[in-house]
């Protein structure tokens, strides 16, 4: 049962995170005939924004004390060009810390593999389109994962034969789609509330559908976006977006991911039985402070809570991503 629980937790984490970013990337438009605010950026070539990105994860099992892991990095968001009604952008990251779950001597050996430059496009309204240099990044991330696995196996006195069985999984997680919606999920998260028109008087509630990098079928979800307050003096307002994910949809995606990517998996029947017994609860919310006059995001907080209940075990994972504006090359704030 140990391998079954491990695969369930792994796939739930992967699918849950990638699914959330696909959800938030949908275009939203209000049809209400009342006063609205429209959100999109007014970027110019060579605009330069510096953000601090913080990820905090906590994991609790069977009501024990939570294990907390955090990482911080700074990002230079640079507008390289505007081409054919599109923005060409660079997201240059510098990691300050790595996961506390990785031994310190290993962190020192792999840190340089994580200082990356992501070149990507957004449309003129701010919607994320895709990563341009994903093939280069794919190779870098895959090398990082292989080196990390080898180092952990070496330090723990285990064989690195596990690399063979993980090869297909490494390829899946470093595909273009996975890089965009899982590995570098801060980027589509950053762009996801652009190009919306939101009524001032009431929340916007809608049903939508979308896919994930790990699902062949469209999945349905419900979203609510609220305008919490408007600071007219400073041109700032706060948006909050909440999304609900259906349990059966998540189970279907998890099932497909495991059976297609773990070639050495031999407990298929046990996995199917475990899926029938578990209860999944996934909630996601995003709150951001944005200048509605120029589209500059000042603060963004994205929170995900995932709970999985098995007959003999309960595990809750919470993750918070915070993106905070440090400085800008233009006097836009």
C-alpha cells in the first residue's frame, strides 16, 4: 500500500497545481450592464519590474505538527519587445533558497542549475501565451532533476537504478505544457487576471472548462471573482478569485497520469481500489492588488489547499505563492 499512497500524493500534488493554473488562464468577460473596471497592462519596451517571489508549503499528516518548507527568489520581469500585438517578456530568476527537504550539501551543488531565464509571450491584453525557449529550459530542468535524484541516492546509499523507471516521468514533467503550468507556474499565475472586465457592484460567477497537461478530456469547474475594494486616491484595487475543483475529475486525471507515466507500476488494481476510497478536497484562491490605471501588479497571493483522506491516513498540503513588487524602471506606481 506504501507505493499506492506515494503515487496518489505525488499525482495529486502535480495535477492539482497544473490544473489550477490552466483554470486561471481562461479569458473572462462580464456581460452585466453596469459600471465595470477592465484590467490589462500598459507595458512598453524596456520596462523593467523587480518582484520578490515566495513559496511556502506546509504538510500535515494524521493531525501531526505541520512540516513547513519555504523558498524565496527575486525575479526581473523585462519587456523585451512588442511584436504583432504581442509582448515578448523575460522572467529572469535568482533563487535565494532551495527546499529545506534537500540536504544542505546537496543544495550547494545544484543551486547554479536553478538560475534561469524564461523567455515567453503574452498577448497585447496581458494573457499568457507560452514559453518561447522551453526546449532549452526543458534540458536544464531535466538535468537538475537527474542530478538531484543521483545525489540523493548517493547520499542515502541507494542505487540510482530508479532513474530508469523515472525517465518517462522526467520527460512528462519537462514538457512545454508542464513547464508552463507546473514548474514555472508563477508566470501564468501572474498573468491570469489580466483581460477581464469586472462589474463594481457584484461578484462575477461563472462555469468554465479546460484541460491540463495530464488530461485528455475537458474538465468543468466553477469560479467566482470579487472586487473587494477600490482605493481611488492611489489607483489601486483588490481582486479575489476562488475556484472549486470536482473530486471525480481529479481522480480521473490522477488515474491517467499514473498509468501512462510510471511504466514499472505493478499495483494497478490496488491503486484503482484506493481511488474509490479516498476523499479529495481542493480549494484555490488568489488575491491581488493592482493599479487599474496602468495594470501594474503590486502584490499577489495565491493559496492552494489540498486534503486527501484515506481510511488509515489523512494528509493536508497547503501552498502559498506571494509575488511582491520591489521596484520598477518607470514611475508607474
